[in-house]
C-alpha cells in the first residue's frame, strides 16, 4: 500500500489532527460510484474512547482542509469514526504500543504456509515484528503485513470500565 492515496492523505492530515489532540490511526479511500474517505481517530495518548462530538469536530476541521487543498478527484463522502476494539495496527509505533496484546495479521505472502497469523505481540525493532503464535516466536517484517488488527480482550475491557462481573 506504499504511496497509496490513503497513505499520502494520512501523512498530510496526521500532523494537523495532532494539533487538535487526536491521532489519525488510519485513512481508507474507497473509490466506488460515490467515493468514501474514512478516517479512524483516537485521542493522543489517552485512548479513552472517541465520542460523536469528537468525530464531528474532526469532520468539520478536515472538511475545511479538504475544501482548500482539494486532494481528491470527484465527489466523495467523509466519514470519521473510532478505530473500535479491534483497532487496526498500521505503524511500527502501533505495534510497540500494544505489546502483549493479541493481534490478527494478514500477510502479503505466506509465512510457514499461512497468510494469516494470530498471536501475542512480543516486540518490534528495525521494522520487524516478533509475534508468539501458539508458543512459536516468529519474525515478520512490517513490510510483509497487509493488514493487522487487535483481537479484542472483552474481559479486560469490562475490568477497565469498572465492571468486575
């Protein structure tokens, strides 16, 4: 996906959103009959959840930027949302931030006979992810990862919300 429209938009928009206190997690540009530009955001550092007001604030701000710069051809809809519990992992920093968490990876080419891996994130250094898959530690270059998402730990989410049931 290197150099894609989504990546170029992410590189352009991320610093602007950081000034507002948000991290731009991922940008998706879906070119259909009516194109969609989808932004996934989170609070910088806090990670305490995104509200509808946050989405509206970012949408209004980004709409203004897009109107001035006009980086997208044709008509499109802008959608802004939270990354969700199964948040995408896009950058090396994302993988480092969620060390110890379980993640699902889709690879560009098979590793040990599979393009899909699920395991615990153990480390990231020099563009190589270390992941424990069923007790076996694998080294996966970040460039070989097509997509990665956290596997939601619902029990931990309930504990963090103060619901000990």
